[in-house]
C-alpha cells in the first residue's frame, strides 16, 4: 500500500510518516516545497505522478491568531487546498483521511463533543477547517474526517515544549484555567491514522488522548514530570486576551472510534510521560 502524507514536516505529519515507514508501507511525505496545494493544476499533477492508494492530509494553516487578520490565506489552505486533494481522491477512487480540529465547535457546555453535534466555530481558523471538512464530505465518498485537539509531540512547536522552556526560566507562570480539553500525543494519533488507513470506514471521528484537563492543569503536570520548580497561577481566559476566541470546552468523545472498531488513544498523562522520557 502506498500512503501519501501532506504536511510531512509538521509535528503530526512527521510522526505519521515515521509510523507508515515502520509498517513497511510505501510512503511519500510531501510539504509546501513539493507543490502548492492551493494550486489546482500543480496539486493534480503531483498527485498523479505519486499515484498513492491513500492520502493522509495533515497539511493545514494553523496560525490561529494570525488567521483573524488573514482569513484569505487560512481558507486558501484549509478549504481550497483540501478541495484540490479531495477532487483527486474522488477521481481516482482512493481514500482521503482529513485531520481536523475541536475548534469547529463553539465550546459551550461541559460534555464531550460527539460527531453528531452541530459545529459552530468561534474563529477564522475553526471556520476554515470546517470548510475543509465540508468539501471533503461533498466531493469524496471515501473520506474519513478525524477531529483532534491540543496536539503535542517531539517535533515542531507546541504547548509542552513552550512550558518546558519557560518553566526552566521562571519561578511562576500564569496559565488559563477555564478552557478544558484533551491533550493529544502525535505519536498516538499517528498510529491511529495508520490503523484507519489500513482498515478505512467512512465517516467523522473524534480522536484525542483519554482524559481531560485545563491548560493550567496540563502545565502543572508538565512541570511535575519534568521536575521543574515553577508555580502555575491559574487565570481566566479574560485575563489572557487573544486575537482569536478559544472554545472553553474542547472535550472530544471517543464513541465514534469505538463504534467503528478502532482503539481509542491512551490517557494523556501516560502519553506526556512517554514524550518527556523520549
């Protein structure tokens, strides 16, 4: 089986490529230097030459705050780019696995979001990723949409790496405590995405490591495991304004995975310990 992974140099894409190679699959990892996925002709030409059996679409515009001031760029990558990928998959009759986000929801309530819940994104990033979901569904019957949240891993920039750096420099730190979600380890998510590629079942899925926490609780656990003497001061989101509004509730239910026979991801605390040990 030949798997093509977009966004292969990103923190998730890097681990998906590694997992595919570990499985002995023919693997093509691509990034922006290979072709411009917002260019329809360039995208179709490159994919035709590569001739994959499955595309795992990790590439995305992910600068959440910056998207508020440059929505055209966010939609160009997350909607138009996904449209170009989906059109190829539909024409060739191959599977598209599209990685999406908890930000398609408005963050209301305290229950974990199910795939049957109606999206209502609060920011441009969430709206552009939802638009990508919609074109994937509309154009490609063989689609799997995988929403995830609070991604961290050994490659690229993420919350864990930022906390490790700042925690070593400071005695205390203010961290938001009214946003709750499920941190997701890229290595675990990559294994799941490859399991889906090996046994695809069309639909929308929620995939995050088990359990939940606030950003402040996440930071405190990072410091504890890394043995950093940095105190976490819990603050409300109102004390840390950002250009893009964040959802307060980013919990994702694993029910969709269980229903399709996929193995949900392990607890986030275990995953965090694995990353720090690595």
